[in-house]
C-alpha cells in the first residue's frame, strides 16, 4: 500500500512538471487561439536568464524575478515582431512559425550556454518528509503548491477581471473585439507576455530536477500539450488535473502492468488520452461547444 | 509578362519540352555527380515522397499530422526485415506501402472524428509510442542499434555504381508517386479534400462525408510515408528508432509549409529545403546549426508566407505595387505585415458559425 | 494541370530520354582510387597536410558529449600543429586539419556528412560519437575503404569484428567491460542483492550483459531491475520501484547527467542507501556525485580511465596542465562544458599521432596498419595502468578500467571491502 | 451638425478596389441607409469607416480625421459597428459579451445598461448565462446590437441586421432599432438589403452600384422613384 501511495505521489510530482508548462500553453491558446511550440524554448531562454543572474551573484528570488520580467518582455516582443504577421493567415503557417522560433531560441540558448545541462538551485531545499512510510520531497510539495496558486490566479484573471475578459474576447473573435474598442494588438502582446511568464515559472520549478539546458523542456512539452488538450485547452484547472492524471497513470501502469514496463509506459497516457478524446472531443474539462449549422 | 508566361505554360509542347529537359537532367545528373551528391539527391526523393503524403493530408485535406515520421520508420523497418529475411523486393515494396496504409487507416478510423489540436495530439503520439515500441520489438527491428542492410546493389549488366543504381530506383519510384499524387489531388478525391478543408458543413451539404475523406487522406499519407520508408532504407541502408524521431515529423511539416502547402511543386521544393538546410547550416557553422536553421526558417516565412512556391507570384505583386506607386494611383495604407492585424482585409471574417464548425485555430 | 493522357505520354518521353542519355554518356564515372594499396597517395594527404573528418551531434540533447568529442581532438591536433606539425613514418612532417560537422544524432544526416567529407577528400573519419550514426556509416566506410576509427562509443559492435570490418575500430572500453568490472567487484563480496537501472538501448543492454556475465554462478543476486528512456523527464518512479526491493547495491547505468543526479537524490530521499555503481560517463564529481549528495551512500563506485582536468585533485598533473592550457585556447569555443569525452578525445589525438608516426606510406592502408600496431602506449590524460593496445582485432583501442571509489571530493582507489 | 463625413472614399481588398469615391454625411441624431445589390460595396463602406479595410479619401468623425485609424481607435471615439454575420464572441456568455461591449466605459452604470438591453431584447434575459455560440441567429443579432449599445456610442453602423432571420424575427429586431433611435437619439448608418426594413428607420439613403453612389435622397424621394421601387421594394 505504501508503495502504491508512493507511486501516486511520484506521479503527482511528475505531473506537476507537465502541468506547469501546460498552463502556459492554455494561456496562449486562451489569449491568442494559437498553439505555441516555442513555449518550451521561451521558458528555457528565460530560465537561463535566471541562471545567469543567480550565477552573477543575485539572490535566487531576485534572479527569478528578473527572469519573470525578462520573460514577459520576451513573450510580448515575439508576439509583436514575429508571430503578429502570421496570426490571421494560414494556421499551419503560424504553427510552423512557432516551430521556427522553437529551433531558433534553442539555438540562441545553446550559443550562450552550450548544450550540457547545468545545475539550478531549488527554492524549496532538498529535504524530504516521511509521512507514515511515504516520502514526499519539499520540492514536489512546493511545485504542487505553486501550481495550485497559479491556477487560482489564472481563474481569477479570466473569470474576475476586465483584462481577462478582454483577453478571452480577443482570442475568440479579434475582429469583433476590436469593433468594441478592445486594443487587440496590446492584448495579444500581454497574453503572450503572461504565457511566457508562466513558462518561466514552470522552468524554474523544474530546473532543479531537470537541470537547465536548451532541450530541457522538449519532451515535457509533449506531455504538457497532451495535458492541455486532455484538460480541454481553455481550462487552467483542467490542464493541471489532466497533467496529474497523466503522471499518475503512467507510473502505475509502468509499475503494475508487466507487459507495459518502464519502456512502454509513455504510451499509456497517450492511449488513454486518445480514448478520452474520442469519447469526449472537448477534453475532460472543456465546455461542450454546441454546433449549429 | 505574366500573361506571356501563362500562355507559354499552357502550351502542351512547351510543357512536354520542359518535362523532357527535367527528365534528361534527372537521368544524367547521377552519372556525372559524386556519391555524396547522389546521396543527397536521393534523399530529396525519399523525403519528397514522405512530405508529399503529409501535404495530401495537411495541405490538401487540412488535417494536421505530426506523426508522419512514424510511417516513414514503419516502412523502413518492414523493408529492413524483408531484406534480412531475403524476401523478393517487389513483395517488400508492396508490404511497405500496404502495411503502413493499414496502420494509418486504423488510426484514422478512430482519430478522424477529432479536429484540430486533438487530432494533432493523436498524431504526435505515433512517433512517441513508436520509438519505445521499436526498441521493444528487438527481434524485428534490431533494437536500439538498428538494422544495417546491404541491398539494391547495382546489377552487373547495368555498369552502374551502387549509388547511381539506387538513385535511379528511388527517383523512378518517387516520380511514380508524384504522378499518382497529382492524379489524386487534381481528381474527384482532391476536390473533395479541398471542400472538407474549406468547410465541413458545406462538404456535408454537397454529399461529401468529411469523415470518410479524412480517413482516406490519412490512409494515403500513411501509404506515402511507408513507401518513403522503403526508399529511405534503399538509400541509407540502415534504420533505427531515430528514423521515427518526432523531430523528423516536425521538420517535415516545416518543410512542407516552406515549400508550399497544397502544391506538388511546393512539395519538391520543401524536400530540397529539408535536405539542404541542415547542410547549409553546417557550412555556415557546425556549432550553430540550430540557430541558423531556425533563422532561415523564419526568414523564408517572412519573405514568402505562402511558401517558396508562391515566390514568383510574390515578386510580380511587388513589381506591380512599385509600378503603381510610381504611377501615383490611389493611396493605400501601408501593407507591411505588421500593420495588417486589426484590419484583416482579405481574410474571411471569423464568424461564430465558422468557428463552431471547424476549430482549426492553432493546430 | 496536365491530364492523365499527357502524363502517360510524358512518362514515355522520360523513359526514352533516359535510355538515350545512358547511351550517350556511356554510364561510367571516374573510378576513385580508394584504399590505396599501391604506393600512390590516398585522398586527403599531401606532403605537408593531412585532413581528418568527424561528424558528431553538436546540437540537440546529446550535443554536450558530442561537442566534447570534437573539442578534445581539435585541441590536441591544433596544439600539435602550432608546435610545428606531426611527424609521419614516411619522413614528412604534416599539419593535420580537422573538419567537423553536426549530425544531430540522425543516422541519415551522419551518412550525408560522411559522404560529403569523403567527397571533400578527408583522409580518415575519426572519433565520432553515437551508436546509430556510426552504425549507419560502418558499411559505407568499409565499402569505400575509408578509415572510421577511434569512435567514441562503448558499443561492442564497432570493435568486436575487425576482420569483417577492417576499416572500423572503437576507442573506448565497452560498456560491457564496465558492467563486468562492477560485477567482479561484487562477486568478491559474496552474498549481495543488486538492483539495476538501465537505459533502454544498447548502452544499458551491454552494461547489464557485462554485469550479468560477471556474476553468473556467484552469490550475487539481481533482485530488481528497471529501464528508462533517455527522454524521460525524471526517473523518480523507477527509483521508487527499485527502492522497494531494498537491495544492497544499485547499478545505475544512466547516461544522462540530470537523471543520474536525480537517481542519487531520489534514492536517499526514500531512505534507501545502497552502494552505488556509476558508469564512467556520468560519474564526474562536480556535476553528478556532489550535486546528488553521493556522500550519503555507504560507497559510490565508478570506473575511470582518464584524469579529470576540471578536478582539483589533478590540478598539479602535467598532462592536465598541458590539456587545460591548450583547451582554453582551442577547445573552449567548441565545448562550453566539460564531459569526460573531452579528455577521451584528447587522448585519441595522441593515439592518432602514434599511428601517424608508424605510417610508412601516405595511404589509408598504411595508416590502418600503423594504427593496428600500437602496443602499450601511455596516452596523455589516461590513468596509470590504462594503456592503448590495438593489436587484438576484437577489442577497442583503449582497454582496462580502473575501479575507483568516491572519497568525498573526487575518486580514489577502492577501499571498502 | 455633421457627425460623420465621407469625402471621396475609396477602399480596396488587396489589389481589388471595391469603393470608387463615396461621399455622404451623417448629422447628429441622423439615420442614413445604404442600399444596393450584393457586392455593391455596402458592407465595405462600413468597414472603411471602422478602419477594417485599406482606405483612401477622407473620413471625418466629429471634426477628427479618422482616415486609416485602426478599429479599436475608431471604436474609442464613439462609433459602434455591428458587423455582418453578427460578430458575437462565441465562447463568451451573453453577459460577458455585453461586458465586452462596455469595455471602454469608465462609468459605473454598466449594470444598468445591461438591464436596459435585456429590456430591449427580453429573449436575451433567459439566455444570459449561455455561450453566444449557443444562441439562435435572431438572438445572436440581438446580442450583437446590444453589444454595440453597451458602448454608449454616438454612431452605430448596422450591417445587414435582417440577414438570415425569419421575417417576424427581423421585424422584432428592427422594432428595437427604431426604439433605440427614438428613445436614445443615436445616429446610425444602416446597411440593409431589405429596403422596406431600412426605410422604417432611416430618414435619408444612398444607393450604391459597383462601388459608386448612383442615387441619394430623402426616404420619401427615394421611395417615389420607380427604379428604387423596382429594384428594392419589390414593386
């Protein structure tokens, strides 16, 4: 039993890593209606900024704060300068543009820091709590708490503020939003900026474990995409719950089902995702969209 | 000027003449080129076929696929297994086409009900699952070390070197696949694809089942992917789990868009881009390949958002614009891309109905 | 667009054109003088220069080690060039140029790079990293008779059958050997339970096979094992699984630095403190054992074959001083961070120099013969007792491993009994 | 007093010019109709005012030259555009759509005005929590108009409000528009294929043919003309 609980806890901790980045994906999708493959790359570059600041002697909190500011500017800048011309065109082209940014950002990070992973300090320390035979690391707990706080803040932003309302309106129908006087251009930049901030929060949360390297989030991004889509793409809470679900189910299947094993356990969340999507195409938490013809 | 060109292109004899020139170049090229050049040319044919399949499902039918590398890998593995087992090559070829097509069909039967991102995610899962699966099925795949083969060797009578022989085999099959694809996309099926891509409700109203045609598009794409896998093994003579790599899929999507979505010629350009750009990046600086590739990709899209195939149109447009400005005809608001946003002049209004039908945003 | 009939007609024209072209050109291309069995010089060598090529992953997840395989070798060669060049057995002194390309760990790209460099007339292909990339090149290199040697991979396939593949040779002791060395140490202990964590590829497989070969018939028992994919973000669940076995020792055949650190931190956080066995490529104290708090474990073992230039323990060593000086000048721009591959490929440069000295003719065949005749060569940066012997056609160039134990700051001789 | 003035306005989509020099004026509290066949440039005229197409000539609103302004800027000056195809924001609820309409307002009376809209269109009251995409076509049109009202504009641009609606629904919608005009005195530019509906609201109208003004006059003048009756009034 303790083993089972331990596996579930590990799954939640791993899922939190996916969830952190999934939130950023959801935010960009909410703010701009796009899927951004460069989300990981933006997060990595910003995390490297935190790394560089910390290594230059800044206290960790300050380094992270600096990286957050940088991330916001980076996101807004990329939206304005690179993504903007493609936003209303062919969606495939827009996606390929984000792929191009992903490659380019990875290259930039590598240019300055190389590809070899670098250590990053944890905000939460290395201690582990022993709760009746089940071990929970402070780092995992911290990650989960930060995620929960971010989800609450995001819900408040989208549900409770004029800015959030405006961002949703712009993502959904920029033309009508502009006709109501919404500053579409600025809102898109803010949306990307905020998503980029979420990305760097994800980055500094997972960096102590994954280390900082240009490719640190490549595979996390795939899981995060799965979580975002499974969660319904427009629901921050859904994305995080889906990410936890993926983390847990992957662990349990790998440990308990022999034929799956550690090598094929990665297939489990994806197959489950496919089945769920076929039954519920809007995802676990997505709102049902009524189709009228 | 454009008109004369168009007229010229419409002339059957000019077309045949052009085809002959292309054919002669394709035939003579390997005889005078080095093994390296032949290898690169052959790779263009290999990935041309794979990207062609991708273009059919994405460019023509409008369904995102981020899993084309899985079918490429599957085809290559089938071919490798067949070669090791000593099966006749025509049989291997047929299996390389049919088995991936069946796998694609099965996946599509389940997935084609999904749209946009959900569909993209299912296709991403293919290479993600395929790689550990390939390692697991070691008896068939050679595990992570892969399978090395030596086949498609030039027969004695041909007097050719192996690289030349392989080039001819691969390019001949690729040409056939391109002709096949052209017939598909210009025919009834291609028209149906376009309707499904444009508007599924309209498709239904016209009696075209979007589901059926999406499944068909996926199946065709998988078949092309499998054939490309066969060709891949013919040229590289080796396959391993890396062949399935998700990055290959992503790069093929990028190459497809760069070359020109929903365009046969664009596919060829895309394949050249796919093979050539890593090479170019290596020449610029082998330590900065990622930086260079990313920059090139973005630069090309900025210059020709419609893909390189639209470059001539883009140039004539630019020339016309310059002329008009010189002629002092009606003033226009500037047309630099960054000014276009709040005024989506030519794009369709994103009405609510449209959105409900096809959530295509951001796949 | 053309209709189908047109297309058919055009295909006919194509076929005709093809045949005509074949007849006209006479389908022959200048035969390339490969191998060079006569006295004539092979491509890539003149009286004053020799060119070598390497294709390694210089971008992507394996780019850290990949860059080091270039940086160390480049450092050694450039330092040698700067000192006046390399002396060859034929009496000439030559400068050696190294061309390096990025293959992103993609076999098709590696083959393209290899063919391109052969086209550009490299004399030999040396020191490349990566099992699938080198596996794809192997048959071509042997067909074209281009040396593909001193490969920085521990996979057995590149060295085990040099009679069948006479132009290919590995550099490093195989993963199999490393695994076996660990097994042998444990067998001496008697009754021990072991948990194994292995990468799901040839790396992990060879490692485990070597270990199992050593413990066969002994009292050492493997009580749990798990695998992982190099792309996994964390190995926490694998470690949790293994910890449940409570084994006395953990063989952690993990080749990814952050994951290896994660294994070390996770096991102790679960209260599981086995003896740890780390493979040579993820055992650097500064980047793995210290961040993973390896001091918490009763013992951390590894195998080692080279000195660690970045470790203070070797700061006074002559080889290390020379390496650090040269690396700062030539290699630092290529590899920003140290991995053991930097040291290995530096030693590889010295092995090449030995081979050059034995070359009596400017040919690839003569080079291979010289390369295969090195005995008991003590290459720079290799630990005492680790020597280069290339005469056995089933073994890589470097053999022998030193089992070492972590002593709080670096590695020393094995003490625990 | 002139609120809006178009002087020789041209507009083009890419390289296709659609308007070839349109001129007209709208006074305070005035309502003007734009009639014409499909493709005559009616909607484009509105889009030109809102800054949604490339324009030439001169557009003045309340003394400010707004030629080439972006849509959000135009809206902030007090012009509300109800686009063709309604342009509601599908993923947002009815209430949120109304709040988006009031985005630029800084006053505290937004809630009161939401009530006002719900009084004007009682159907919306029942659907206040539904997503706009779930509404019927008529309800969406009502929502789109309400969203414009919420901005408290000085001028409303209304594009084909009856398109695709059942005749009785269209009548309902236009009844509300008349109320809006009489009770609040908002100026309007009404584009409408159904001239009878348009004439129930406007005082003046212009008729467009392939991007140019072919006729202009007061409602009664136009209704008296044979060609207008034949072409647009079915008689």
